[in-house]
């Protein structure tokens, strides 16, 4: 923190892309989960069609941050604006000085994908070859890149989306990066061959069926963010060792955790741990090559703070 008092940084998406990398951010998130737990608080207004919320986080004695977010899913119909847009403000946690205002939309992409990648680093099989991406929104591109960062053995990417045209567009973009990508229309068949499955949809009905999961697969659920949304069925939760990124976030209203508990498919105690437990070594992750692992990426303001700090330090 060498800036003079009053020198507030404005950091746009282009700057973030220039200075941030997934290895840097994933390592920063892992390191943060070895320190004292970051306090978080969310405030929200609106509904699924027009949603406004603020995510606040305090890393005591270090940094404070708030991200102000809008969610307008109908934006995807025009292709002009992303569904989720945001700004993030970072403060010095020792004296309260505002340090930077950052493009929160860009931070959302980076930190969401890095959250899932850390889950995969800790839980996925060591040498997976096939990654299945369920959903072809903006996050799909980022999730592919992040998962391949922690598991470079991933040589084949399958993409499924309700609208094939959108999946084709994502596949073409990834192919330009030299990634071997295939668009699939048979989700069940793709599920049966995948070593890692990452989902990024707003579905209200389960898309991934537990009966189709092969032994050893890692399931990364990203898209469902309210109690009504869900991406994997009860059988998937029953078959798996279930983990979340942060217990408080997952139990606050995430359908992929709350719905199988409500149905009796699993108990709350079957959620074995979160990233603090896994990084700290207080709970075992994958115990055998045939374990099915289930990771719910529920997010939280602490990930925005960690990403903002990582960006600030790279500046």
C-alpha cells in the first residue's frame, strides 16, 4: 500500500485482465482460507428478473470491501449486456481509507471460476481428461480456463446448453485458445463419460442425474444461487461426498444443498465441510479413486475481497 492518502485507484476490466492470472488468484484464495475467517454480510432487494444486492466483507486488520451487483437475466436475450454487472470498492482495513474502485463484473468472473478451481484442486481426481460444462453463459468460458489451470490433464471439453447456438459460440471461442471442444446434445451420455462436471445455469429442475455419474467424478455446481434453483438431483447428493465453499453461504438459501436436505435425501450433517475445513486439513476430501465429490460454489463477499486484494497487490 504505497499510494499517497487520497489517491483512489479506478481499475477497469482491461486492467484486471492484464495483471491477474488464475494461478495468482487461486493461490490467494487458498491462502486466505488459512487465516481467520473473513466476516461477510449480504443485503438484497428485487426478484429473479431484476435483482440488486450488496456483498460486504471485512478481513479484520487487513482489508474491507463491498460489491454492488445487479442481476438482469433478460440481458442475455439481446447479447448486449451480461446478466450480472457490478462494481467493487476496496478499503484499507487499518485506517478505513478507500483504495480502489474496480470493475465488479470482471471480478465476478475471476473469483467465481477461481472458487470452483480451488474446489477442484482439493477434490477432483488427479489426472482427469474430460470436462463437461453444463450451460453456455459467460461464466462457462471462465470455468473451463480455471479448471484447466488446476487440472492441466483436461484435454477434452464437452459443452451442453439448452440452446445449441449459444454452446457453439462458446466452443468456437475456446477453440481459438487451442482447447479441444465438442458441443453435445445428449447431456445424460456426456455425464456418463465426464471426469469433472461444472454447471453454470439458472435451472429450476435438476440437470445432472446422480445415476449417470461415473465413479471418481467431481461435480462442481455453480449456477444455482437461490433456494428454487437447482442443477443436480437427489441421487447426485446421495452418491457423493458433499462439500461447499462456505457453510454460511450454502445454508443461507442454495437449492442444491437445501432441497436434498428438505427431501430427506441427505442430512445437514452430510455436508462434510467447506474450503476452510479442506484447506485447514480438518476434514478429508477425496478418500479413494472411486469417490464421487460434490462441491457447491455458493460464493460470498469474501471472495470479492480476496480478488480485489489480489488485483490491488498486482498493481
